[in-house]
């Protein structure tokens, strides 16, 4: 096997192609943003639970710290905006991975470099690799030549010269273009994709792009005879340390600049595309009929906590509460053929169903409860909902801090879902006031703020543009929460 000849200033080392480096840095930025925005999301409820509970007096197996603003995106607590960052850059990462997969299949990178042989995935081989790596026992000499040379300097410090293949006892540290052959592909390859963010380091800091036509192989670099590249002059320092310092400084500047960028209206509109993508993908994969999980009676939370409004103010609601809601009437209007005004007693007399489901709050807590109510589809069909009605809006009796009444909306697919009900009972008792008496929406495939409480009117509409601020719900308009909060 031919050896790399020394050139001026050190051995010639090739970096990844420009397209590969760009893809790796896009991934790095996407993961960075998702991590920092994830810390803001964690701050909403910094507790991790084991199992399906997560509210009231449930014991958290891990209590996380509250992360300071200088490591979060955005720097101030803004859960809705953090979710927008998180969703948008999750799509950036997903599209990058998809593009890489398509390109790798096209140029046979998957078949050539990533496909494992049957022997490599054998349990005995995997177990042997795990034990060797746990003991920091790496192959040397001839055995090292069987390993690809993509493992990076910055992770593994032991090196093997290829010219020691004939005599394992001559194994010694290697520098320059001779990379590690330390990890078997079955254990190492997932790490390679992460480590490829950073370029390789030359013996004397001589870093060049790979020339056209050149191909790197284990043990040597095959060079184009016409290649005129030469190593860079010795900088007298360590390029990797310089690059890490540059990356660290860039991340610090990135955190500082995220708030300024986030205040840009055009960028905010771009971030919202993540929500639109999430909505489209869930509709594509789940359609309108996928069911939320239901639980056994003994899995219910001991208390279903109250969140948001716990007692609507105003004389009108107080009067209804004093009469135990005997005069409460549900109005159904808008794009319907037969507008309805149903007394609560008549509503409870309609066919109804019970379901034990988990309520997931956007803040991070959850609780399991039994809900009983009338299917929303039954009510809308009874009113003769028009094909022009694309959305269903719920107008509620609780006044918010700015004086407006709470409102929320869902699309026709969720309105027709078999688990979407207008609930009037919780755990076999009529709804308590703090949980939305006398009527609340249960739309089981969405987060808690979509489950409107104190419902007094249902309106079928063609567009959400004229509802509140046009976002489709109170928190969507006031705080920027996502209209589609699918789970």
C-alpha cells in the first residue's frame, strides 16, 4: 500500500467536501437551537416522571434546575416562542437528514460505507465490541487495518501506523493522515455522523480540501498526480483548539443574537412554518381517526388539577352556579342549517360516552381522568353543519384579564373525531367549577389549552380570520401559542 509522501509544512490532509461540511454545520445549528429552546420548554415544568402520570403529588424521578436566560432560546421565559423555535428547527434537521439519505443512496455511500455485514451485527460480535471499548482495548497492527479511518482525532488519542501491520509489536502512535482504526463499524458508525461536524487535523496543522478525483482509503490517501495542493504553513498552534474556540464564540454570539432575530416579523413568520409542517404531517400520517390512548380506572390521577381560570367572574355565571346550571343553554350556530339552543338537561339526555384519557398540558404536567359527555359530531350533525364550515369555534363564559371572553377552535377533522366530546362529567360526577362546569371540550389529540372550559356557544365558521385576532384562539392571539397543538 502506497504511503503518503511528506510535503512542505507537514502531511497533506483532506477535509470533507463542501456540501458535506455545510450539511454538518446545518445539523449542528439545528441541534443547538433545539437544545436551547428545549431548556426553555423544560423551565415550564422542570420535572421528569416515570410512567404515564406527572401531576399533583406524583413523585418525579428527576427534578431539573431552572436554566438561566443566557443558555435558553429565547432568553426570557416565553414558552410559546420557544416551541416555535423548537418545531421549526426540528424540520430543518429532518429535511437535512432526508437530503443526506437521498444523496447517500444516490452516490452509494450507504452501500459502500455504512452497510454492515451479517458478521458485524451478530450478537457475539456486538458484545465483544462493547466489552473491548468499555476496557479501552483497541485493535493494533494488522487488526487495525480492517477498520475504516473516519474516527476523529479529537475523540480517540491512540494511533496505529499502517506500516506496523506486518508486526503488531511495532505498533506506535501515528500522526498526519493516518486516522484511527479503533472502533468497529457496528459501534462507531453512529458516532461518525456526529463527529463529522469537525474537519480532520493534520500532523503540522496542514489542512486542505480534498482535490477532485482523490479518494481516501484506510492506511493511505490516493492522490491525483496533477494535484498541486500543498500543506499550509505551520501556524505554531493547534487548529482544533482554535476551531473549538471559534465554535464556542459563535454559539455565544448566536445566543445573544437569537432574541434580536426572533423579534423580526419575517423571521417569526418563517418559524411558524414549523407548526404548519407539524399539522400537515400529523394529518398525513394519522388522518382523522387515530385514537388517543385510553387507560384503566385504577390509573386515574388522585386529583385532576385546575389550570387557567378556576372560577369565572361576573354576576351571570354566579347566578348559573347558584342554580346548579339548570338554566344553562348551549347555542350552536354559524354555518349550520338548523341553529340550536340546547338546555343542559337536554344535552345530558342525548347519547353520550365515557373515556379515560390523559390530559397533557403545554407546560409539561399531565393527569389521567374519566370524562363523560356528548360526542361533538352528534351535536354538529344535529344542527346540520355546512360543508363550507372548515372550523368549529368555542365561545366560553370566562372573562380573561384583558376583558375579552375566552375562545378556542379546532378543525373539522378533530370535531368529527370519535373521542372529541363536550364533557359534562369528570370521574363520574358533574364537572366542578374549577374544571370547567358545566361544559368543557375534550379534544384528546391536542394539548390542554385547546380544551376550552365553560363552553356556552359553538360556532361553525368558514375561516378563523374574524375570530379574535385571527389566530384561532385566545392564547394563540395573546401569547403566540400554536393553533394546532397536536400530540
